[in-house]
C-alpha cells in the first residue's frame, strides 16, 4: 500500500473524538494527514468540544482539547491530496459560510476523491451542493439539510457507516470503527495482521 496524502478541514469546536481519532487512525496505518483551518496557520490550534450522549434530547457539550494544525489552509488544494476528512461538531456550521472551504469540498467531490464526513460534517457537504441523489448519514438533526440538498438521509445505527461512491459518512463518533474501516477500504488501504 502506498501512503495517501489526506486533508482534514477543522475549526474551533470541532468534535474532539471526531477530530483526534480519525487523525490518529490515518497516521497509524501510514497515511499523511494535513490538518488545516481557515484563517489559521500551521502550529496554531483549534479548540475542540466533547459531545456526549447522556440521555438528554440531544448531545451534551463540554470543553475538549487543543488540536494542533500542521498545515496552512491558504495553500490547501484538492489537486495535492488523495482524500478529504470532515469532522463534525460545531465547526461545520460556520465553516460552511467560507467560500474557500466550499470550493475545496466541491473540488474534492468533482475529482471523485474519497471524502469522509461524520456527524455535522454533512453540513459542509450540503452547503457545497454535493449531495444531490446521494445517500449519506449524519447526526439525525442534520437530516433536513441532507434532504434539502437533494440527498437521501441514511437512517442507520449510531455506530454504523454509509458508503455511496466516494462519500463515506457516519452519524457520530460511536461509528468510528465502521466509518474508518469503510474509509480505508475506499482509499484502497490494506492492513495485514
């Protein structure tokens, strides 16, 4: 397997697990991951938030960690990467207002490169208008956005994943094992034990 070069777009209050776990998983299997955030440079950090499911009507939110960026957003181009990862959390709700972020997501999709999005990451996919006639999962509160963007919302278990062509999506961090396994398959990653 040759190492892939993967871009991860994050922002302040991205979900902690949905940022840290895919980043570390992809590094652990030998891929290179550049983490970027608009208006921030390599060496700076974003604050993360921990979302948990504790029996309330929606998730709870607590302070997470500082997540270090290792590349500059201003130099990120889809042509320089093999795939894209979009964590969930609060970041997608405001990152989708950034035209450069939207262009970048569209460029990855137009090139049919693998895109992994979890939880509220579907908000970026919807804003980039790449969901028409696609079946994707997301946090259930994002189902209306998926549908309004012309997609089919995949009602799957919280620990499951959905693959539709180049899109690999999941409802939330409990799906990490299946979501990352599906993304690695789409990437062509083979792990031999």
